[in-house]
C-alpha cells in the first residue's frame, strides 16, 4: 500500500501555493480549491485537517513545512503556484 492510499479521508492535501516577491509562502490552495492564508493553513495543520504537512517552532514562531519524505516534488516550495 502506498502513502497515497494511507491518507486520512478527513484531511485535505495542499495542491498549490502562493509566494510573495521574496519567494516566501504566503497562501495555499487545497485540492478542493479552498484558498488559505498562512495563518489559516497553520491553524488547520495544527488541527490535523491538512495532509502531509508538519508545524514546527523555529525563529520564535510556528512554521508550516512538508512532511520530510524524501520526495522533492511534493515539497510545499515545489508545488505549482496559483
């Protein structure tokens, strides 16, 4: 069974990202088309509503990142922009 089949059906995947002029992630689009700003995505990730992302504390704040799985293509930074 691959990881795709092990997803929690109550979790949405992030399908696309929005970046600012510095290349920082500022927004996310889920596979259902919902758009979340960074704080909304953090809140949903902490609540377990987003698949394949982790929240960790760095630089004195919470940061959203892809689960480390060794697959560069599904990293948040590598997703298409919307």
